[in-house]
C-alpha cells in the first residue's frame, strides 16, 4: 500500500478550514507522507476549475458548501448513502475511478453514542431544511431509531420541497415541517435532541440564531450545532441552560477519519485526533 498521498478540500471561502490540521494529525499518527491543498473555487467557475483538481494527482478530497451537489456530475460512481442524501462531501480517486461518498452520518453520530439510551426511539427538533438536515435525519433514524422529526425553517416553499424530497428518499420517516412563526405548535413536544443545521451562529453569521425568541431550553436534553466555530454563542447558551451541548468539531473529526479510511484504507482512533486538534474531549 502506498505511503505518500495528496489530499485536499474543495469549497468556497474556506480559508478558516481546520481540515489541513486534522489530516496532518491523522497522517502523522501513521507516519504517512502527505500534502494537503485548499481548492477555493468560485461557483461561477466551478465547471472549468474542478476538472483541474481531478487531474492534479490527488488521492482524495473533502467537498464543502457550496459544491456538494456540483461535484456529482463529475463522478464515475456514487455511494448508495450519498445517492440517497443527494450530496457528496468526500471524493476518492483510485485506479482512475472517481467515487463520491457522504461521511456526514459517521461524523454526526460519534458524540451521540454515549447518549444512545436516551435518544433511542425519541423525537428530534431540527432547524434548517437543506442537505445537512437530510443527513442528520437519516443518521438519527437509521442509527438511533428516532421516531419523529419536527423541521423548522423560515421559508414555507423550501420546507415543502424538503418534505417532498425526504418522502421519496426516506419514506418511513414521520415528519412535520413548520415555519419559525409556527414554533408554538411544537413547543411542548417531548423531543430528545435539538439540531441546528443552518449556518446561523457559525463562522459567517456568529451573532445570528435560527431559534425563535420564545424557544424553550430543555435541561438535560441534547443540543447539537453543526457549526464548529470557537465561541459559538448558541452552544454556550445551551450549556448555560443546562443542556448537553455539542458543536460540529466532533463531527468534523469523524468525517475526516472516515474520509481518510476511504482514501487510504488506514484508520486512527477518534479521541487522540480530537484532543490533538481541539484540546479537549468534545463534551
């Protein structure tokens, strides 16, 4: 098996990405020689620039917003889970074949394993109606048996499209979609986990929030924010209200470890990588 690799990430406005550091830790743990390149591609020039990435000799790369759907037409093969979720965030190039995967579920599930008993068969409150929300619902349903989902967003037409798409891909899921102004209808629901799948509160919107003004914090329940920016104000607020709160850093490391295995066949323990990058346990 080869021991020298070229990796990267494809996205836009990704100068803040911690992927180079994470993959450096993973490769160093295995004494593998590697290089990592940030490919910042404007959406308007994606079709011209992306083939250059494929032809660069790269072994594998992550794909982030806004290109998760754009890469699909360049693939030779797409993994069944990625096809179901209609989005790709990890691409492997091996023997000339370009294969797309989704590692969202692997990364998202890692910090939740310790709460499996509390989550099993429960309900979830989801903010956001995009691809990330689809991946979260698929993970919670297939891995934790979540029985019902309440998805809140600001645009009714987008919520309707989301519900229609989810019904085609995961028809067994029980789903209610509501606008933020309709939050009162689910305020008293006994959900086990709240997930923020929007960019609000993240790197580019640190002072924004998807939560309604009358949001009810549930002490002892899980709040999970997919953004991993340091000092995330919503995560801090959740912890102040005695919720078990996670940001997206654990998910980021989990995604990287899964991608690294797909690209190279090698595996590394999660805890060691997480501590080396973020300096704590992720709780």
